[in-house]
């Protein structure tokens, strides 16, 4: 499921993230990280905050710079701008904010696969793409932030300024990212199963017959 979810993430990332905005965020974050790298090196030479030893100092500065870059990148909006057709009373209606599905679709997103019932086919095909867009947006926003926080924790741990248990919390949240990728894979599995399911056969009702007006008594010779 992780491999399938990764394929979905790569395939639908361009539908959620604007490449121009992403490139701008990358360049701005790179400029900020370059300035902070110079500051980190200068302060390390002056005070030795990164800890004893050249290898430890290089690792602490590298993790700190990576953390600054990732956190700065996550601060800039990278989602595509929605058009006026996706607005109600002037407010944006984004199709990539949905992270839940209706009750009839939830059983098909569980760990064990199950065949899609014909009566749930349309619900799955409608809700799953919206769920996938929401998960891709969450990964594109939350991923860099958690990577930056984890890099900062590693820098503090390598420099010896904090204890191990203090910097564990970013990694606890970081482990939620693979779970989102797995959810993407399960959603894609349900979508493919729905595509292979035949639509429900429409029920044919007997034609409604109107009773004739007048007397229903039979006459001789009728």
C-alpha cells in the first residue's frame, strides 16, 4: 500500500501544488538557509555552540541549516489558486481540504480489502479522489514542517544541548507521514475496485395502470 500511495502522491502532486509557487518557496527558503548557515558557522567559531569535535560541529550545523530551510519552505503557500467558479459568497471552496468520506465508503478504506458493492460505486468514485487531494495537500504542507522540526531536534541532540527524550516529539509526528501515504494507497485500491464494479442495475417498476372510470360491473354480452 505504501508503494501504491507513493505513486498516487507523485501523480497528483501537480494537481494540488502550484509549481511556480513551489519554486519561489524553494528559492526564498534557500536564501534564508544560506544566511543562517553563515550565522551558524560564525557563531560556532566564536562560541563553539555545536559541541566539541569537527564532525559533530559539521553535523549540527548541517541539521540546523536543513531545519531552517524546511520550516521556511513550509511557511509559504504552495497550493494552486482556485478560480472564481470555486467560490460561494466570495469564500473559497477548495476540493483539496477533504480528509473524510461518507459512511458508505469508509469500509472500503480499511486494511483488509473488500469488494465494492454496486450501490456504493458512485460514492467511492466521488469521495475517494477528494480524499486523495486532501491527503496530498496535507503531505505537501505538513511534510516539510515536520522534517524541519526533526532536523532541528537532531541538531540539538548532536550538539549535546538537550537530552534525548526532549527531541523525540518531532519524530513521533514524523511517523504519521508514512501512514498518510498508506491511506493514499488504500484509497487508490478502493477507487480501482470501484472502477471494476458494474453499476447497479436500475429497478424496473411495472407500468402504472389507471383504473377505468365508471361502473366496473360486467354487463351481459360484455
